[in-house]
């Protein structure tokens, strides 16, 4: 009979108390930057095979996420437990941020089992784990697999990666989406940028904007659904796009955009 234990998480974590880890247990940077093992390759291939079967975009391997996953897998293996957070250990959000990741969404699968296929099959028959693997919003993954006498301890850390784009790059991406939707993009970017920062339309400068829409998003590949509905309800077809500074460091990040509508 197959035996395995697995847990999943998406954004929120369960805290469990254990004795603090000894400092000597933490791996050196060289150990944390190792290449993918055969077990990790099997997990990675299995994930993208499942996504391809559902016509989903393949996840990209992220070594920073893998480093965070390996640290957590080694901790679980040391204590022979399967938990998302151990005593003295940061939660998932902090662990991924410390690895340098910028993200709009996060999720984690963990398990212990006899081999990658047994664990993967268990995850695919568990709604929470399956949803993490097949989540269409996720774009990157880091995977760790650590073998002990107790079994194979596995961690999968998923993110919707957020690129560190300039305001000009952000504006170009949103302008392209609006143009595809039939909007004419023109006007003063500086005016739109000031509206992004202040949430107000300046009076007496340039073409008089009739409406202001400001929104935040972690994904510039598409317009948010609520924004599209709002734009369809507006009687305007001209827009000016302006971006302004939002979260620029690691951790949960997003873009802040303003649209002046005419």
C-alpha cells in the first residue's frame, strides 16, 4: 500500500510549535544553490505535464524559490514532520521574499512519501494541491526534495511572478491592451502620472479629462475583469495612461496605474 502525508497552502499558513532549530542545521549558501536533483526534475516535469494536458502555460523554474523550498524541506526532514511553518521559521511570504522573489500570489504544497510519483499522484487527488498545480495565475515554481530514512520530503513553492518594470514599460503594456480593446491612447503621460499619485484630475492643463480610473494589479498581461466592465460602461473611447511607484521590493508587489478618460 502507498503511504504519504501532504498539506497545501495558498497565501495563508498554519502555525505549529516545535523546538527551535540549531544554527548548525541551516545549510550554507553553496548547498542552497545546488542544481535540480533527479527527484526535483521528476516533480517539475510532472507539474508541467499536468498543465499542458489542461492547455495551461508551463511554469518557469525559479532558483530563488527553489532555495527557499530546500531550506524548508531540510527543516521538515530534520524534525521528521510535515508542516508549512516550524517554530523559529518565517512564514511562506517572508521565506519567499527573503529569497528575492516579487509576487502577486503564492501557494505551497508539502508532503512526505516514498517517491515523486506517489507524492504527485496524492497531490493530484487532493483538491487543494491540485488547484495549486493547475492554477492558471501561477507563473513560476521552485521545488525541493530531501531524502531521509523516513521518506522523501517534498516542497513546491508557486508564485505569480511580478517583474520589476519601469513606469514607461508599465504604461506601454497597458496602452497596448487598451488599443487592442478599441481605445485610442493619447494625451499627456505626465498628467496621468500625477493623477496616479494624487488620485485627482488636475484642472486647467491639457485636454480636459472627463473621468479618472485608478487601479492596482500584479499582472500586466491583461486588464482586471472589474476594470474591463467599468470601461465598457463609460461613454468614452480615448484614454491617457500613467503609472506611478508602487511596491518595488521583494514580497507581495503590484503596479499602480491611472487612466484619464476622454
